[in-house]
């Protein structure tokens, strides 16, 4: 048994319970502030003043995202991720089977950036990782890599 199933030690059970409680509180804050949330960086302040007086983050991405950004921010964030994955998939498909080493490298790099976002989503199940730079750099690097084309002298870029 592990952290997601309740843990085998008392501290693991307390940690799991704290994350579940953080999600519940995040959803409560979201219900109280559904449109725009309480604002970036205001989760603990709002929790202390209006919920239970405990100065603790939710330790999960969903609770933090909805509580601080509301439905507007949640939909925007989801759209941002969907657009990134759609673009990444399109770029990878366009380079499928290409023998050119540069294009193969770009295809692999785009895949690595997409996988980075998947890992961030998974780690967000048990962490408040919304402020991590990788959420913003990975899509940016993916888009930059997608624009890279090897240009040989005397040839036009694709």
C-alpha cells in the first residue's frame, strides 16, 4: 500500500488525509469564489481568514488551481494544455518517419516536452506545483522547437 491508497504508516495516512482535506478545502474555496477564485498566491491567506485558520497549502493541483483561479482560470489552463498537446501531436505526426537527424531530434524533443507536462499533471495529484516554471517553459520550448527547420545553404526553409 502506498500514499494514494492510504499508506501503511501513521505518517503516510496523515499525509494522505492532509492532501484529501486540502482538495476538499480547495473545492470549498472554489464554491465560494467560483468565477475568478481568490487570486494567485492567496490560498493560504484565504484559508486562514475564512475557512479553518490553518496556514497550509492544498498539496494538490486541482484544489489550488480552482481555488485561486476559479472557473475562468481553470478553463484557460485546460485550454492552454489542450492546445499545447494538440500542437505537439501535430508536430510529431508531421515528422513521423523522417530520416533527417535534425527533424528526428526536434520530434523527440517535442515528445519530451509533452511528457514533461504529463509528469507535472501526475505530480500535481499530490503537490501544489502550479507555480513551477516547467508549466510555462515546456510549452514554450515545444513551440520554439516546432518552428525549428534546418536550412541548408542555397535551399529555402520549409
